[in-house]
C-alpha cells in the first residue's frame, strides 16, 4: 500500500522526469468531458445538417441514419427560400422583437435609474418587480390568455376609463392578437432588463459621476456622457440576451393564441412546431432550424465581439 | 481665488462624530494641507467644503458667503480625486473640455481654452489619445487641468499621490507645487503623508479623531507641537517623549528622570503644569536634537542600531522610555548594551502636561 509520502513523491518527481507527460495527462483527464461536449453540441448539429439534405420523415419507416436513401440535395433550402409562410413568420418574429426589446430596454433602464438611489419601500418594490421574471412562461401565457378575454379584466379596466362597456376580442382579432402577445412578453421580460441594467448602473464609478457634477454637469449630461458610455458592455449583453430570447418566443404566445387566429401570431418557433408536430416533414424542419441557428449565431458573434473588444472599456 | 472660513464645523454620522468644532481660515491663494492618520476627519472636512456632505453643525463661508445648501456643481470647487476619476472612455481633449461644455461655453472658446490648458500642462501631444492608457503622472496633470480649466475658486486634492510609488511621489510633489504656483488658486490638500504636507504646504492643519489639533507653517508645527500627538506624528521618527518629576535643586528647578539623569529648567510654567499631576511632566525632544557626549545630562543603554543609509537611528532606553536619536553616518557608533550619555541641544527641549498632553511654556503662534 502506498503511503501519502510515496504518492506526493511520485507526483513531485513525474514532471521533472517526464516533462511532456503533463500535457498528455491533462488531455486524458479532460477527454471524457470533451467527448461529452462533442456529443451534446456537435453531434445533433451534424445530424441536423445531414437530415436537412434529405426528404426523411419518421413516417417513412426507416431509421434516420438511412435518410440518405431520400437524399434531395438542397431542395429543402430552395423550398425554404420560396416558402411564404416561413418568411412571414420570420418577419412577424422580427416585428415582435423590434417592438418588445426596445420597450423592455427603455422601461428596464428607466426603472433601474429609479432604483439606484435609496427610497422608502425600495427593497419591497424591487422584489415585486422581479416576480414576472420568475413566473413560468406557460403560466404567464395562461394569465394573459385570461386577462385578454373579451369579458376579461383588461376590457373591464378599459371600460372604466372609457365609460361604456368594451368588448374587444383581443385574441381572436388578427390585428390585435400580436399586440396582446407583445404586452405579455414585455410584462414578463422587462424585469430581466431592469435587473441587468441596474447591475450595470450600480457599477458606474461614483467618483466619475461626482467629478462630472463638480465640473457643472447636469443630471442629464452626466447620464448621457458618463453613465451610458460606461454601461455600454452591459447594455450590449442585455440586448443580446433579449434579442436571442425574443427570437425564440414560443411558450407564452402558444398558450395565448396557438399562433392564431389563422397565422396572425405565427412566429418562427410556432411555425417550426407546427411543421414538426402536425406536418411531420422533418427534413424540411431541420433546414429551417439550421437557417435560424446560423442567423442567431451571427447576432451572438456580433455581440461577443463588441463586448470583448478593447473599445468596450469599463 | 477665495478665502475659506470654517466655523464650529462638525459632522456626525449616526452616533459617530467624524468631525467636531473645527475652526480654521484658509487665506486666498494659500496651499493648506490637512494632515492626519486615517479616520481623523480630514476627508470629511474636504467633502463638506466641496458640498458632497452637508455639515451637521457650524458653517463654511467662501469670501464671507455661507455656502450651506449650495449644490456642489455651483460652488466653484475643483476636486482632484484620489484615483483622479478621469473619464477613461473619452479622449484627453474631451476630458479637458468637459467642464466648459457643461457650462455651455461657445465651441470656439472651448477649443481655445483646451489648447491653452493643454500646453500649460504639457498635454498638447496627447489630446487625441484615449485617457484609459495614460501613465499616472499624466493622469494627475489631466485631473488638475480638467478642474483648472473652468477656473474654480478653490482646488481640493484628496490624497492624489497615494496610488503612486515612492520614487515617483517625489517627482509629483515638485510638479504639484509648480502647478499651484501657475494657477495661484486656494488649494486644500488632504494627506496622511507628512512629507507631502511639509514639502508642499504653506500651512499644515494637523488633525486626529475628528479634531483640529494645530495649524501652522510646516516648520512651526514641527518645532513647536502643541500637544503630544502632533509631536509624535510629525517627524520620522517622531519626537521622543518621556515622563519626569519636577523637583527643586537648590536655587534652580530640575526635571528628574531617575536613573536616566535630570535636566535643569528655568520656566515656571513647567512647575505649574507639573503641579497638576503629582509633580510629573512630559519631556520631549527631537531625535536630531540629541547628541552623544562625554558627560551629557541623560544616560540610556543602547538597544539597537538601525542604519537607513544617509543616517543612523540609535534606539535607546527601556520600554517605558524608548528613545531614538539620529546620528550622522560618519560618527563612531556605540555598541549595543553600552550606556550612552546624551546632550540635548539648548532651546529644543519641549514640555507637555501629563493629563491633557498640551504643550507647556514656549508656544507657537496659536491655533487660528
């Protein structure tokens, strides 16, 4: 049996005797983890690329690895380019993003500015503000499904202000359904923006703000010239997170409208869900998913490059 | 340029008193150093002058005008922060122009004054550079320039040299003093480094535990400390302090240190002070005011010899009366254990009351 001294001896001698072994040892030790990562990340993508080049569907009765028998080259991609339902789903997704993310950002920033300084009840309100973020999206979807019923509380509140009964069919009107969905998304995800931006705001050096004040700068000038530039990195991170997350919008929306009425709220994720679960053309789904993955990767790469560049100095 | 008058100034943080009863007048164009250990209230004083803190008691007047309630942006105070607080996301030019732009100065004048200040501070070649990669001495000049460009009446500097290494500090001390001569502004300089205070300031205000202990020119504060704290805080090493008994020695009065010998004194104030505490009094002398001699008045065993290059510090005495003296390097050094006999330079003896620690007899020109 080895004593502890023996073991430490060996450990101490090894690098000196065989200096190259250290690198190999590291490789061997991390190999299982590397293989696991390879399996989790790379294998599904390769599988997806493979299937996206075929007409394979589970209904064909052959295993996915034999999908080459249904090889159709790039037909899925050429179909995708002409698929109007795909393009309108994509545009609708972008529309939701272009409205929701800036609104969430501005609301979150505004709230963060209010919460930087101490005031009575700050801790309580802070906790309350974070609640929406912790609600399971499907539950949030159900909540807003109820709220936006034509006999629901939102119409009642509107009726109170208007002074006469309001019967807006939010979720079944093709023009209004998307607005209802956006309201739900903004309600749920403004707190995340608030949280991230508050962290950034707190991190802006106090003495720089004081220096600016002593130099005669107004609050607004200080905010524009000192606070915002110093928060650049964190703002990019917050926006990137929300752009990527919002692009994938699904659960809340699916419970509220199921993509309807018709295709009025059908976003990319809903479209993919329908093609997968209802039409079962998996080769085509793989092609759509891959196209989106590439798009999102470009967005992330852009954000990461900005965040890690020396320009973004904090 | 402004005269600053602090009257009964005090600041409490909850139950903690950071500053109490501070009275001081800083003359127009004067370089005043607030000197003291950490937590002595010097930064609190400065922050109140800048308007970052409101005083709990007392008042601050600029040229006879009470500034209570005047927001810091309108006090006309230039502040150089400990870490300079340079806007590192901007260029040097933008940093310098910041205060002028905030005041809505016309663009052409901003450009002209930035050029002017930059050339005065030798920053002209760096104007286009981002401020993030600059060296510390450039940051310091930039911080001063950024405050100076809006021509503040008062300049406050909060330990601007504390982040700099020792060698560089010497260079920057000289530079700072020159900058003050150029701008001719009233400057208040907070530091815990006595060397900075002694070399740069016109007057020094020594503070401890939220109290102003003494104000005076560097030499006056050094030579005539008004209490034992100032005596021990200034100087490196500080003033030697030892307790003795006052007794009548025939026609003259002597302070007796038992086995360590005695010295004769002629000031009746010392007797009066000693009468307050059983005939005891504290005697102080500077390490450089004592010299070994054949038959000196005081005798101490040598404990330890500390060579610091330019001179040598000899540690003497026992734990109750630990004495340090400074001797030149060329002097023949005593051996450890040997009993050394010391002569104290006439006129450099100082006496303090035991209880209050206040100076007895010879006084400097007073606190205010």
